[in-house]
């Protein structure tokens, strides 16, 4: 399928699949969307739980699973915030079709987010797949090339960034079967955040056991979803 680099409304670039009229990130702002959905309502929400609850241990690194590693934008932003928070973090990014380095080189995330992290952004993409690597002293990354339905993790992750292509073009990625895999992969009291707010997605999450809340969405979207695997 034909792909091209486009500029979103906040000036950050993303990749568009022309045949689907679908982008890796929101056309209303790639960086804005990532910060709002995955950082604000994912990472920061969870670290607040760590600070204010005895249900979550502060002694272990926070474990994040990203569904759709894509351009590495979510991982890059998360790494920078982990540094600021002095938060040890294990990050697993799953992607069936990795983005080509030629495309990565056309993105402007380092320029817009932090030029001092240029080497780190390159390292996120240059490290081999299927093996954990220390990107920084606080951030360990493992990239896995597989389909989402092949994930077999059980009670492993604190946070899931669910950033798959939209249900309009890939409805099979937003089913009860997929969300059951996500539910199983999370630890008790773990959370899943996604930009989607479709009713069918919310119902699929609830059907497998998640407690789901609607939250204000990023620019260009009215709502988003956060799902929690509550302890029994």
C-alpha cells in the first residue's frame, strides 16, 4: 500500500496510508494526541496511583505494552517523561509491520520535542527486534514483531497503550478476542488507554471484564477510553 509523510495540525509529521485514508497518528496533531491519550491519561494517571495507593508497588519498574509501536513517538515521549520522573520503565512495543528507517528519518519528533535526545530516538529504532535493550539507565525496550493476536503475556503489564489502526479499516483489532488478550496481559489494577471512543469498542472491553470510563479526547476527538482491570 502506498504511504506518504504528512504534516499534522500541530506541525508534527506522521505516516499516511493513502489507500485507507488512515494515519499512524491524528491529523489534528500527532504529538498532541500522544501526550493527551497515552501520557496524561496513561502514564501520569498510573504514576499518581503509585503515589497514592498501597495497591501498587513502587519497588518494581513500571511495565508498558504498546499495541502498534509504529513511529516510536509514544515510546520516545514516555522515555523522556520517565527521565523527568526518575521512573524505571520496561517497555514492550508490538508491531507486525515495522516502519522503514527511511520513513523514520523524515519525521520531525526530535526537532519538536527534544533535540538533546536525538541519539536516543535513533537508538529506539536501531536496536534489534526480539531482545530487550537498555536505551537509557531507566528505560528498557523490547520490540516484538508479531500480530497482536499472538501475544501470550499473562499478568505482566501495568499499562497498555492501545494504538492500533482504527476500527474503520481494521475492525479485527478491536474485538472481544483481542481485548481478552489485553485483559490477560495486564496485572490487577492495570490500565489500558486508547484514542478510540466507539461504543462497540467500549462494549467489547466491558464484555471481557474491563471497567471502562469515557474521558475527554485529544484535539479533534470528543472522547477517548480508559479501561481498568480491577482486582477481584
